[in-house]
C-alpha cells in the first residue's frame, strides 16, 4: 500500500486557503518552566490547539506568497549553528500561490506592555466579539468569541520582556 504525496501545487493550494482566512498572530506568556529547559526538553507542539497563556493577538500587517531565493530580500532566522551563529533562509515575494506563506505582524507599543513573551502562534478563522469597534486590530483573549484554528506555534527562545517604548515586529515564513 502506498501513501499519497502532497505535491507542491497541493501545498500552494493549502497556503492559499490559509491566506484567505481571518488570520491573527498571537503571543503569550507561556510556561515559565520553559526558561530553564534545554531545547531538547521543550514540549512538542504538534498537538497544541491554544497558547499556554495567551496575552493578545493582532491582525497581520502583511500576508503574501514567497519563494525560496538565496539572494532574496526577505531574511528569516531559522536557528543557530553549534557556535551560536544565527542561520537564515532567504525568500522573495511572488504573485502566484506557492507552498510558502510570508506573515509579518507589527505589534503596537501598548500591546501586552510589560509582559514576558515566551510563545507565538498563527491562528486562522477566529471570531471576535461583534460589539468591538470596526477596524480594531489587536484583541485580548476576552475580546475573542471563537479562537479559531492554531496553524503554527513557536516557543520563543530566549523569552523577552515587552517594553512600551518598543514596537515589536514579528515575521516568519510558513512552509505549507
């Protein structure tokens, strides 16, 4: 018996379906125990459906299709090598659907000010409370009727403390 392979065009179809959703980038305080864990001891995230301690979420400023390109202008950190040097992947924006979805979220200075951030996630299909003002872009957990589907999650290492004097920007490429 063989198992079907999802093709690149199938992945592009799935990325287009994700892109068409009402998307939010959420951040949270996570589990303080993560601070003292080695990378290999952190929990697996594949079964998670919610952040451990969501603080809020924002509508992304940009969602677009990208293609891997060694000379591309979009530079995404993907980890560190054995010497602690940051490793990157590079992409370029394209018009046609691809299997790679670029998401950029610009949090405001007041969003979760003075909080510790240990986790981030992308949600699709969330429903906010209907009485909120039109155009609102940042939502606390109390302002969400349905959290939607968690598409991707990351434990932020190292954790960071939010300062109201800093406007955080978060970007990533989701390989579908």
